[in-house]
C-alpha cells in the first residue's frame, strides 16, 4: 500500500492541477492568440511549445503522485481478501455456525471526527479508515469479526470477539452522524450493550439488513436468558 500517494489522494490539493491547466491554456493562447505576427511567430511558437510541454509534465507528475479511486478500491480488496477465511478458522465457524440464521456482513469507510475526507467521482465520501464487519451466530455465542485498516499509515486494528448471548443485555442500531464542515454523513451504529456495562459499536450503512441483524441478536438473547 502506497501511503504517501494515498495521503495526497485524500488531501486532494488542486493547485498544481490548476497550474498545469494554466500553462496549457497559455501555450494555446501564444500559438493562436492575437499577438502573433510574421515577425514574432517563431518566438511565440517556441514559448507556446515550452508552456504546453511544461503544463503536460506538471499534470502527469501531479496525477502520478497520488492514488486514484480505482487504486484505493484495489488496496481495500487486497487488505481484506483473507478476512472471511481467517474468521472461519479463528472461531471454528465451519461446524459451529448456525445455518438457519443468516450471518450479517457490513463494511465501508469509517466516519469520525479527525478523519480525512474525500468525495470520489461517483459522489461517495471516503475516509482514510476502512472497516469490515461480519456477525455470525453459533448455538450459544455471537461472533463479531471486525477489522479496521488505515489507508494512510501501516495500522490494522482487529476487534474480533466471541460473546455468549447470556452476556449481552441488548442490541440496537441508533442513527449516527459525523459533520465535516458543511458535509454531513449519516449512518447506523450497530450497538451491543453488555451486562458488564461495556458498549460495543460498529458503524454501518443504514439498511434493513442491519435492522434484521438487531432483531436476530435480540431474539437469541431472549432465548438464553
């Protein structure tokens, strides 16, 4: 993962891009502008070519020094390619997972105060942190596999754990929101309140799947009281 290019992607500074565009426009103006004459056309041609070449070089260097939407997607895919397999092995889910309750998976960029924010070409807001979660049901426990990666530094956080239903007080999915200046990003917080007072929160996109997950978890809690 190229963290330096990713940082520049999220910073999204456009000064050099504007500068390269300005040089290209200047080159065209010198080539076709009203100041050309038979006496100065050779000098104007030279300056025009130099300006356009410099503009092209600045543009190429600027674009090549930062990641793209596609490159970010590829890095995320690579980082989580073994996530499901490792989760199955770690918690021995091959034999223990209940087949009559659909496991839930939700993933995406994590929105929180202090994170870097970038709007991609499709209009989606991305941050420098990506999280993938998977919730599975066994006969007596809830398995919550959660892995968080940083896209701007070498940092991975694994919050996976197995929790007996008897230790969970309730599950819920309240709405959440993070404000970045004039931009507001809404989401749901899949939340587990434990009997010991701990509260586990996993951010998710608002969906009926999350609501169904809450219902399934609360049903198992009631069965194990």
